[in-house]
C-alpha cells in the first residue's frame, strides 16, 4: 500500500506559527521513514495560510538531505505553480479542485469554471517543468453547504480530470462525512472505468470512523492513502474542529493486520511519532 504523509495538512490550520527550524527538524525526521510521498508545504497566499509562508525556506533547508520520498506541495493558482516549479526537489504539484462551488470559492477564491481554467494552465507548466500533477477532488463525498452532490457527479468530474490527462486523482473526504457504502461505490466505479489512473483516498475522520473508511476504500481497489501522524490537522476552510486527518498510525495498523507492505522504517516512524507532540504544541516560545 502506498502511504503519503501530510505534515503540511497537519500544520496549516494551526494559528500559532510553528518556528521554521522546528518544522525542518520534523520534516527531516519524516523523510527518514520511507513514505512514498511527503506533502511538505504549499505555495498559496500567506494571508490565506500564514503557517505555510515559509515553504521556500523549508525546501532550501532540505536541499542537501538524502531521502527516497517524493516531495509534494499544494498550490491554488498559476503563480503558485510557477514558484513551486523553481524547486528541483519537488516532484508533485497538488491542486485542490472542489466539486462544491461554495467550497471552491472558499478554498481558492475562484469558481469551478475559473478553477478548471487554472488547472489547465497548471497542467501545462507542470509538463514543461517535469513535475507531476495530483488533483484532489475536494468534497467528493458530500458538502455542508447544500450544493448539489451525487456520486455520478463525482464520477463525471473524475472523467473530466482523466480527459485533461491527470494521472493521479485523490478523492477527498474534506469534512469527514464519507459513508462506507459511498466510498465503496466511488472507488469501485473509478478504478473500473479508468484502469490506468492512480486513485487515492484523502480521508478526514473522527476517531470512531477511521477503520471503516480505510477498509471500504481498500476493498474497492484503492491503494494510495494520505495520512498525518496522530491525525493532526484537517482543512482550515472546512470549519469542523472535530474532524482531523486520517492518523498515519491507523493506516499502518490496518496494513499490519492485513499483512500489507508499507516500506516504512518503523524505528524512524516511531521517532517521528514521538516528535509530533512537540511540533504541534500551541506553545512555541
């Protein structure tokens, strides 16, 4: 199973600024674990996500590190993509595309139609720069705004991404409402219809619902899962403090139970796990 660790998603909603040197220490430790990919930062407006304003400094501090993980950054527009493409060590550009009009405006300050135009430009610059694009279909399992939603609509957007030659598409449970039946249906349908596309699961969850979400996605042929150590974080634009990221340790527990290989160095992971509390403490004085 392919595990993607998301310290960026864990950090971004914390109001107290985590010192850059503390982030660097944590990221260096995570990069020793052997995750397939590490979601390391974002190139978005510092007014929108002030916690990630030091992403260029983080990347510069990691320039001489030796690791096998691929680095992913999130961006919301062409300017962000252009900045990200200046860093050679970045492998993936992640773009959040919402199937909810309201959330697209809240998250990237654009309409869905404008977002599609942005995505097309970002796709072009990613190809020219030798980066790979990962699209997150946000609100893929429902939204709290009353915007139209249906599984067939999500499948249509997945097809649109495939038509744009996006090779990695992650279905995002942005507010943690995904039900096992919906997870099963969507992943079975997309993996059957688009066999050459890598579909991932970016779940936000309550402590009670993590296992049913992983199980439903895995049994429906999903093999790419995002997580964050101890479940820290979530989406600061979604306004639900009770819902956090999928805890990486729960993904590992699932893999252990099913005898699935993760490729992780568990000694390094345990050190990262122990370090997390200090990093995500609200007191950084």
